[in-house]
């Protein structure tokens, strides 16, 4: 009985083997017919869903796993050709193919191109940018599994043996043309060698990408550089965004890409040498970073993405530990933490990117410091945003200033405003100027009104107001645009005296650092800072300092101003050249302007800054000086030298 069962099992296995063998024989015999069918199905799908026509002159098997194609063309309807390949040879894994996966073993491409063409009527790749299937917004997506599946598919499509010759990648964006011509691209025995001729309207270079690449083990160690050991210049962006950039070399390392306990981990590092960037919104000249390195450990879970705190970012000698996370469970929560361990202040200054902090170049300092930032935002609890910024100095002392000598605030100096890049008339800030007004000789209401409007805690804070930053972040996130900032009088003073009006990242970063040094090293007393502020800021068209402003608007001296006049001067600081917008055709304050002044007055009453006696003798505001000749003009849109705490400032 037992032998009979064994014989039946053996017979069954033989039959299965015979059927499999027969299937393989039939597959081998009709493999080209099957291939033609697959090609026609792909062509039909491309035409149906993407309005593209795929034509292949010949497509045939060589053996069971080797494929060869000739004259491949992918052409969107009534558009420029998207893909053209003269000859393509490849091999696929038979066993992977049996389970429905495609894994390329080798790839050879001779002649051809991929080109992206954009004109005023659209582009030849528009159809591929939009999904044809409706997404189920209620469906839950496991981030880790999805990314692991995508990365696996992509890695399988990277052949272990590759030879590409005479193939180009072209971009034509409304006449902005760039061609990446792959003179050589070879991957053999896990060694990648690439030589790319890059050409645009303005230059031509040879790039190389060389190193170790193992798509099956998900590891890589590659160096991207200029074939002639020169600086790589990035094309396309210079003409498209007026952004000039380049670098000496980039090193990319992927050490780990694998699932572990339901999480996808990606580990490695990227480093760059001699990166330069030039853009009007960043700085007025080249920003250069000599050395930078990013050691990353990304973690993708079912409902979260995080950059682990074991990651590090190094900029010359500055080393920091970042933490980023995005969680999408009941609420969407965004978090950012940044730590700079204890380091020498001089190492920090010398490591700053060249061109980004030109006022710090040549500065020398003693001492150490550490820094910690903690930010968290919950989309369902926007008012509970967490913003903590802590800088801990140890023996910090500036021994030599760079271009911005903060000590000059304590003595007489010459101030020249810059308007649209043009230096304005020189103004002596000191008693050598007949218009200079010491703080005790100004109306006491001026200080009260301006501080209430611009910076109520100026006399006690150290340059920054954390609560103001928090409120600014909340409003900007809610409105999805930059509508509010947190500029203090200290920041306005530094910007006016030492920096410029240019709205650049460079200026803003310099402003923050200079304010911290000014306030936390007690370089100038608060009253002196406020006195200089009142004597240098712009109060109207070519009107600088409170003495000129008092005469221009009211034909008065600064000490004779009443509450209403000081309130008016305080409210025009954000846009002094546009003061005319506050008045109607009868030269009277508009209701909105009156409402603002009433709000500030009530606020000062509430804070016991004003009493009822202070408003005795206050008459309706009347412009009696030369300013009245401007009231019939349309208000200008030119921005002021100062920015109120309620508005965003870049």
C-alpha cells in the first residue's frame, strides 16, 4: 500500500515536471509572439492613458532571457519626441519573471536620447505628471512598506552589467537648452564609470561619476566631479532662476537600505567640497562653503518619517545634531530639534560660509558656546506650537570686530542710509549735528508711543522675543505665507546702522547674530540704542531723525510734540514714505488710522503708560509742515528702513 502511494507521488511529480517542461518549450517557441503581444498592450495603454505612441521596429528574444530592441520611439501626440533609442539589449531574470517581477541582469544602449521640451503651449511630458487613477483619500498607506517596495522595484531595474554609448538627456525649457551627453556609462563588476559631456548656451564641461555600485545589495559609494579636476558649474538654473552654483566634488555613500522590525532604515553620508551659490535673494556676492558633510540615518515607519538624532551635519568646524520628524496619525505633527555641542566661538566664526557673513569676516572672539533649538507643530493644535531657542555662552568676548564695529554706537559717527542701492546724504549721529536730539530732550510721549507700537519689552529683552517668534510662526503657518515677523527695535537698529535694506538671507542671518552680540555683551545701554534709533530712522521722504520729522510734519521741535503727534509718528515707522495713505481728501485721518491710534492709546492707558492728564489739550491731528504738500500725492509703495513687529521681514 505504501509503495503504491509512493509510486503515485512520483508519477504526479513526473507529470508536473513534464507539464512545466512543455510550458517552457512552448514559451520558448512562442516567446517572440508573446513579446509582440506585450509590446502592443503597452503601446495601447500609453496611447489610452498618456496620449503617446510607442513604436519599435524590431523586438525579439535571443535565447530565453536576452531581449533585443531596435528603433524605439515614444512620441506624445502632436508633441516633440520624448524617447528615441537606436539599439537596446538587455537580459531579465527568468525566475523573477515567473513570479511577475522584472529584474534586469545587463543592459546595453547604443545611440538615442530622452528629451524634455517645454514651450508656451505646454510640454511633451505633461501627461506623465498627472495620475490617471483616482486616489482613495481614506486608504491608509504604510510609508515604510511603500517606500521599500518602490526602492526594490527601482533597484531591480538597475542592471548589474551596463554599457551606454551615444545616449543623451536633453532639456529645452522655452529656449533654455542643456544637453547631458553620456559618452561613457559602464557598470561592470559593481564598478561604475561615467563620462558626461554637459553643454548649454553658456558653457561646456565634462563630468564624471565613478565608484562602487551594487544595486542588488543596495549599496553605493560614488564620487561626482569634473573630469578635468575643475569646478563643476550647474547649468539651466542660472538662466531659469538666475541662480549660479557649482562645486568641486560630491561624495555619496549608501551603506544600508533595508527593512527592520517593520521600519525602513536608510543610512549613509553625503559630502561636498567648495560649494558656491550666487543669487540675489541669498547674498550680494558668491557664498562659498569649503567643506560640508551630512551623515544621515532616515527611519520610515507605518505612519511617520524621521531623521534620527544620531545623524550629523558638519559645516567646516561647526558640527550639529539635527532631528526631523513627520507623524501622520490622528494629527499631523512636525518636529525639528537642533543641537550644537559646546564649541569655540572663534571656530564658529571662522567656519561661517564666505560671502554670507561679510560683516563678520576678520572678527575675533574668545570663549565657548552651545545651542539648542526645539520646534513642534500640531496641525490640529496650532496655538500650542513649541518654539524654544537657547544659546548658552561661556566667557564670550569679542576681541576684534569685522566690518560691523558695534562699539561705534557709543560715540559720534556718520550714518548714510542706502535707498535702492544708492547711498543717501551723510548724517552725523552726535552733537556735531545741529539736528541731533538727545533722548532726554525728546517728548516723553515719543518713547512711550513708539515702544508700545513697535517693541513693548525693548527695555528688558535681549534682542529677541520668543513669544513674538511663536506668534509669528503660528500666523505664517495658518495663512500659508509670510505675513508676520518678529523684528525688535534692536534688530531694526542693527539693520539701519550696520547693514542694508536688501532682502537677502545673508542680511537676515547677520542681523540675528549682530543683535545677539550687541545685546548679550551689553555693548551699548538701552537708552543710547533708543536715542540713536530715533535719530537715524527714516520718518518720510528724505526725512531722517526725529528733529527733521517734527519740523516736516508739525513745524515743531522734538520736545514740543504732544500725544497725538507722537502716535502718528509711531504708526508711520513701518512705511514712512507712504504716510499720505492715512489721510482722506480733506487732509484728515481716515477712520482706520484713527482706530489704530485709539487702540494704541487705550493700550497705554491699560498699561498705566498714559493718564487722562496726558491727553488734555490734544487737538485733532493737523499736518502743518512741508508734509502737507505731499498729501495730494498717491502714497508710495517703497518699503521703509524699519519693519514693524506685526509684519513679516525676510
